[in-house]
């Protein structure tokens, strides 16, 4: 079955960096676009970034453009989200997604 397992979250100070990973299994990873979304407490889920199956096309939410980078390694069946210049408002549970499948997420906390 399809599995998406995120990792790499944690506590980081404002201005810091984190790289999230999402390991995929149960489908032909290189055939599917992948996305990252986030949800903060009391807020709706928000699109963060998306990457095409080959990795040559990416899209970003305006709120993260220039600070976050999505990339993938199809050989490792993993999609990444490199986050820099983190702000307190970036704190959320970050989930990866493909088609109708979602991972459980990894918590990112931005606090001094």
C-alpha cells in the first residue's frame, strides 16, 4: 500500500534552517508529482510547495518563495523540503502528499 513517511522536523530558532524528508513506498514514485502542505493549530491546511515527477518544475506558496526549496531523489523515492530563514509563522505540522495520499506529518516549531 502507499506510504508516505515524513521526518526531519524539530525545534529551530527564528532564522534557522531545517530540511524535511518524505520517504515514499507502494507506488511508482517517479511517475507522480509530490507536494508539501502544512497545518498550524487552529488554522486550515495550507499549500507549501509542489514538484513535478521529474523534478524540473516546482511551485511555491508566496509565503515561502525564496526561503523554501522542494527537491526530490527518485532513486531514493524521497522528496525533500529545505527550509531556511524560518519564521515563527512557519511553525506547523508539515505533511507530504501525492494524489489522494497523505503522510502523517512532522512537527516544525520555530521559537527562541
